[in-house]
C-alpha cells in the first residue's frame, strides 16, 4: 500500500446493501449489493465502467469521518475500519457520515426528494479506505494528467426503507441494479466478467469492471 499523501484527494464510495442484519453483525452472501454503470456521456473518466456509486468529497469531511473510526487490519489493498453506525432516521446533516452519504444519494442516484420526504432511510458506517492510483488512459496525448493518486473512502450503507427506489437509470449511471453479494464476490474472483453480475450479449462487451471504488467494495465485502 502506498504512503498516505496529504494532497491526495478523497473520493467517497458507497457499498450499499439490502440486508436484515445490523451492520455490525455481518452481512449474508445472499444479501444484495448495489452496482452501477457510469454513463459515457456524463462521466469523462472511466465511462461504461461497472462500479459502485462514488463522489469526490472535501478532505476535511473525509478526514473527520476516518478519525472517528478504528483500524481493524486490512483486506486486499484496503485498510479496514470499524466505524460507529449512524441512522439517517435519528441523525441529520450535522452527522458527517449522514451528510456525506445523503449528498451522494441525492446527487448521483436521484434520491433527493425521497430523502426529504422520509421515503428513503439508511444506516451507515465507515468500512474502509484504499489509497491508490486512478489511471485515465483517455487523457493520453493531451495536456491533462493520465493518472491521479486518490484516497477511496468506503462507507457501508444498509437501506432501511426505500430499496425499491434504487434500480432506475440516472444522469450519472446508465444502469443501477442489485446483485447478490455472492455473485459480486464470484465476479471479482473470476476475472471480473460483466456476465457474472447479469450483463449479457452486446451490452456486456462494451462494459468493463475496474477502479479503486469497486476494488474497495470487494475488499470490504470480503471481510463482513
């Protein structure tokens, strides 16, 4: 794992699950995790990539969330954390972790109105942080850097209400779908094939699976 660079920006990745278990009690392989496909017209970097939902966030916010967690070893390239779980039903925007998750859900997954009405609620905790390099081959030959050091802070989110509201395309993501954690793990250990998570035919040929975000989720799901 790389040394932490103080100027490396943070990206928030969400491992969103449907489960009857509390986040501290372990998640079953038969439970579902949310994956999505980055829209090629909107996402300048890594279009048509199968990932988990992500969003850049200010370092001061990420550092506050990480400081409140406790390191519990590592999984793959990710430092695993055990953070205090917070509920969106009892905490509000004054909770750093609730604020960060709601910002991504509203901005990337179209849930602003549902959150405001109380039709969507969740419990969230810090799960991991991965430091690595994001490569941008689409910038080769341009005056823009073709790689970037990042810190991928991963938060596990259990949907408490409104899971059915996730599944429709958004401006950010062409596909938003639930897959079993078992299939997700198989995909990750079996060559990262889109067909392992339900993409078929011509659709599967134009998609790929890579990136720090989905890598950090795979590491987190490997130890729950």
